[in-house]
């Protein structure tokens, strides 16, 4: 049971958490993520870009999609 919102959470990939409340997530600090400002990075919504040396860059060790492996 998640302590903040009382629901169950299932992590199906590599996820990060900055407050340690999500079991199975990689614990990082906000500084470790090194996020850029909320801005237009291409696409329909504003996002925060990962700026090197962000802990989130290359955190995924494989590249498997639901429809099969990527090439």
C-alpha cells in the first residue's frame, strides 16, 4: 500500500523515486536527476530534459518493447 495515496503500485520497468516511498524503484535525489527546466522539447506537452550527468540517462539496461525487442 502506497503511504501517500493508499493504492497499490506495480513497477514494470526501471523507475526512480526521490522520496523512497515506492518499493522497487531506484532511489535518487532530485539533484541526481539533473533535470532541465519545463519547456518545449518537441512534442505536444512540455517536458524536462535529462541533462548529463543525470542518473536517469542510460538507467535502463535493456531495450525490450511490449511488441518485441528493439533493434
